[in-house]
């Protein structure tokens, strides 16, 4: 999507959570964890599919894996 000359990617919930755990984006870790918790409460959420998506972004995968181990 392009708005006012800025290209903005629109993704599914899994990709958004992976992005939230990417330290390069500088989002607060608490927000990333809360997004993950909300997603895990959804019917049909599959942590394995989330980790598969995260496999493409190693900077995000480490933090995400750590939090998933604690929450699950």
C-alpha cells in the first residue's frame, strides 16, 4: 500500500508479531509480548507456524523463541 508517498506493508498477524520482536525496529518489548499473548489466545494459533515465519528474520526469531519458551 502506498500512502502520501510512503510504502507501507500490510501483513497478517504472524508477520506483525515477528516484526514486533525485531530489535531493529525499536518497538517496546512489552508491546511485542502483549501482541504475542493476544495471538496465542486466538483459536487456531499455531506457535510452530509463527516460528516458521520468524525463520526469515533471525534478529526477531531469537527474542520471539525466548518469550515463547516462557509462555508455553
